[in-house]
């Protein structure tokens, strides 16, 4: 996933990795899941009017939290507004970050130099989109999960404790396609199959790219 921020020819990218951890309180105790992702910032060596000053790219996969009764909560690579999570993640990691090309260019080398850092909670307005599947074998059964009310989806006693991020130098997480064996069929179409829907559901808008940046088969 990527975003162009107000260039052409680019310098080598500056990259920083982070581990996103989702913690859920359940009647059986705390359950957590995490994923290591990477943000790369490529500053243009020259630019013209109205061209992008920097390219910001995300690499990695969604967080999966295994819950009681065989259910799974996923924190996606998009946020609740269906934008990308790079700004929200970097805002948590780098105090004072407000977004935009200049701030990414400023923050990236400092975060890259940290290699490892303490976990920092994400602000509620920056949360990634949370979803689950009624039947994990059926992509059309995907449903949004309210971070303020996990009990409505998963039952009494379920509560989101926090979503945190921490700078790390660990390897980028892979393998979500082993959990979602059908994911590779939806690189270029929505989970609902690019149908026309008068009242579209979440499956009409989600594709594999919301779960992984890998070219899964």
C-alpha cells in the first residue's frame, strides 16, 4: 500500500519497522496478536509543481488475534475511514507528527535510527479497521467489529484493551494466506466478486490488499 505526498526521481528510501499488537480481554484471559510491518519514505530528489514530494509505502500484513470459540479478530492495513494506517502509526511512534510529506521526511530517519523502541498506544481515531468472519472459509462473511463493543460481535466479557505499536528491527510478518487460504483469489476483485450492489456490504469493498501487501497465490 502506498501514498504519494506532495516528486519524480527519488532517493533511496528510508525505512522503519514497527510491531503492531492488539490486546483483547476475554473471559478466558488476555489474548494478543501482533504483526511486524515496514513503512518506507522516498523523498524526491527533484520535483515540479503539483508533483509528489515523497512516496510513503507500507509493507506487511494484518494483525490476527485468536479468540475463544474459534473466532479471529483482524486489524487491517486500512483505517476505519478506509484510508491507510501509515499516518496513524507514525503519529503514535513520533510525538508531534501531524502527517504530510514534510513530517514523514522528518520522522523517518529518526525512527529508522531507533531500531527498537517502547510500545506506544494508538489514538482511538487512528485505529485500523477491525473485522472478523462469521465463517473464516467464506470471505463474503466478513463483518466490521466495533472497537468500543467487541461483546456485540464476540459475546459477553470481550473487550479491546489496546492497540499499540513499537519500533523494531525484526523481520516483516508473512503467512496470513496460510490462515486465509482463499486470499490469493482476491488480489484484483472484492470479496463479493466486483458485483454491483444497491446496498453494498463490507465484502463489496474489501480485497486481499487490506490484509497483506504480499503477492499471495
